[in-house]
C-alpha cells in the first residue's frame, strides 16, 4: 500500500515475489524452537518480526476474531470521553466513567502495560539477534534488507514506547533482553524527557534507512514517513500542558522539563512530514476510512476486509433483512459532541447556539457540518432505502418506530456513531461465519495526514500564532486547519442525507476560518475542529488529558432524545436535551496508574501523581 505502514492479516502472504514461503504462515513452523534456531533461519526470523507487527495494539476495536485486547469488540475508547456513550456491553469503560477503577482493579491500562512490554522485549530480542541471521539469496535477504528489518524494528520499538509514555509518563528504558536470573532488572522509571529523547533517536535512526514507500513483497512494512510521524507525535505530546507544566518545571517521570520551545520542536518535526510531499487528504470524506490504498494514512493497522465493523455500528433493524448483522448500534454520540457540528447557512458556519444560525432544536439535523452525515445515524436519516425511526415514547402511548434500536436503555442517545461503517453495504448476519457476506476495505489509522496538519497547526499557533510561517514550511497554522475544512464538503454519494440538505454536488462545505484571530481564539476554534474531525478516532480521551481540561467540563453528559407522542391521532416527534450521566473525572486520571502488581514486583517504580502511594499529589 503506497506511502503507508500497514499491519496486514495473518491470512496474507508476506513474500509473494520470493521463493514459495506459504509454510512461513503456518504457526507450527516456529513452535518449539530456540532463539538459536529462530535466528539461524531467515524464514523464522522474518516471521518473528511479522508477528511483532501483528501484536501492535489496535487503536480501534476490530472484532472478536482479531483479539481486540481489553475492551469488548464493539466499543471504542471514545465512550470513556464526553464524546460518546456505549451500550450495556461496554464493561471497563463504564467502570471508568463511574470511577470504579484503580491501580489495583482491571482497566485498559493494565493490559496496555503488559502488552507493550511484551512487544518491547520481543523487539529487543530481534535487534540482539538479527545480525546472526545468515544472508540468503533465495529469500532476497541481503545486507540491505537486513538493515531495513533493523529499521522497522526500531520504528516498532519507538511506537510501543510512545504509547507507554502517552499513557503513563516516563517508564524504564530497556535496551536489552532480561532473563529471569538477571539481578539488575528492577529498573526505576526514566524521566519523561529521557523517554522522549530515546523515542526520537529511534525514529531518526529508522527514518534514515526506511524507504519512502514499500512496494511488491515489502508492501505493509515501515516507511520513513511513519518514523517521522511517530517522532512528531511524541514531541507534540511532550509540548502539551500535562507534560510541559510551568508550575512544575523539573524533568521527572511525571512530566518533562518546562520549555515553551517544545512547541517549536513539535512544529518542526511535523513540518518534516509535510515537506515530504508523500501524503494528501482524500477529497471525498466518505472514502477516507473505506479506501485501502490510501494516500492519507501514514501509520495504520489494516486487517482482512470484513463487514464486522459496519454490522456492529449500525442498528441492526435498519438492514433490509430485518435481522441485521449481530446486534449493532453499540456506539452512541452525546449531545456534548453533537452541538460541535456547526450549521451551514449562506456560505457561513454558525454554532448552533448562535441565534442567527437558524438552528431549530425541534428539527435539529438540517444543514449541519457535512462530516455529521458521514459520522452519525440519527432519527429521520435514510439508509439502504429505510428511514431511521429512533426514539422513545414521550407520552406512554406512541409506539416506538419499526426500526428503533432495541438496545436503547436509559443512557442511550439515539444518535449512532457510524464513521467507519459502509452504510451502503447490505449485509446479513451469518452465525456460522461472522465475517461472511460483503466485505469492507476498512482501515484503522494510528496516524493520518489530517492529524499531521491539525497537530502542526496547534504547535505553530502555540509557538508563533495562527498566521506565521516562521519555520519556512510554506504553511501557517490557519492554512493547515483550512485544508481540513476545505475537504469537508457534501459529497454526492452519501445516501444518509435527508432531503433538506444543501445540494450534494461536491462544492458546498465548511468555509475557512477567518484571518485575524488571536492565538487564544484560534486555539478554541482548533480544539472544536479537532473534536469534529477526529470523532471516534480515540483522540478526545487523550486530548482531555494532555490539555488538562477542567474535570467539570467533561463529566456532565447530555443526549438529544427524540420523544414520540400522539397529537390528535397524529404521531409526532419532539427533541428534548436531557442530562443522562454524571461521570467521575479527577485530576489524577490525567495519567493512567501503573498497575499495582507491577509496583509490588519492582520496588524501584513509583506511582503516578494522585494515585495511592504516589510521592506527588495530582495536578
């Protein structure tokens, strides 16, 4: 796949242009072998690195067959933010939202901690032994390929460390493989900046070797752009308020040394990705997440083409078959997020709270930001020839609609997140084969070019203001955000449109942000733009934390509920905004707690601020 690092399915062959290697995909090939055996054979060594790729923790749930780590297979991390609500099966996320989690109880951070360290150990093992692998012309394994494999491993090592640091702060830097008899393995946490420098160095070393793109039998492996983007994202987080705090300016495991120039470093790093001219935004917003060969995706997990995610996101009764694909409708959109989708009127964008917007709370889905119609299913929208009929009984008399989601419940919002679904896909549940029927080329981006632009805009604004090109990249913060807004148009092929939208001719869309904004005003608009552009891509959960948003801003959850009632024998609907949840969010939750069992096992580790036994109070 051009210009992209992909994690491909176990069912795909890695070496199609080499000697027949179908046996390399047989798990029995590497069972019962030692490191000496493993790295004496190029087939084993190649498969070993491939398995490390496959162990990357998915950002998005990808279905039960893929082993979607700690979460239920249908629920996104977004439901642990003020953007979303999950259905009854959301498990750990519900516990988090009610505050029923700790360093000693199960949370996603426990599994993350273990899985990242397992991968780090495997990568270190690969780097220790890769030079022992004999060259083999039959498998095109020469010195150049060996160097590329080392670079790929360094990229994967950088990614796993970057994820740990994003969640926990500074962690022990380990550059060797420890055995159970080693007496020096009880390492303390390195400082935050030491970890950032380590990740940056790994990315630089990887980028110096990796190609701009991978082709042929190398398709699916690391690229220079992926390495540079991982470095840039790491520096971007390091510049953010949680990790770059003027009130606590000393470098420690809990945050880095305060330095406002960190925003400049992050902007420069993203500028290097932009200047590659390798990536671009897909013009049609409906194709962003359904296009396998994708110039927008830089670092991505791609599995086999399946229809599972479409079936789990769309309420099941909307399928023509009636039975649908499984249950469906698991991920809801809160009113907290809905109100961020602007109204388009006369070529301008208005906040729905602006009295001049023309927004009608009893007809709320007219002429919204085009991304709303891609991202959401809502009462009255059309899908596969049916009109969605969502809501509750408002008077105890009016019956629910024929296509009402039966998994509603007291906290349901009746607006469903379907951003990654193919709403044109007519699928039927096949209990004998979960992945039967039509397939979707659904990609799961870790980093896409829109994020590069948005992060670059934030870093540039914080460093220089919204309209400066001080680094000579050829792009200001305002330019970067407006590229994303310019792409947000009503496409012609979005079947979920109601009839009252502006003409879907590919020209009407979001207007640019105006010039003349102050740094503070631009920051607010960028944060809103980020929330809409990245809805359900699991950025909001981490943005709340790295910005240190006041906890009071993210705990009250609202829904815009359609209520059906009878009026003189006519069935009508009204929309009522209701508070549905009061969630628990405390400053200590800005950082994930290190699992308690790890603290018991290694007395040199220290807990994060605010959690029990930490040497420091929360922010």
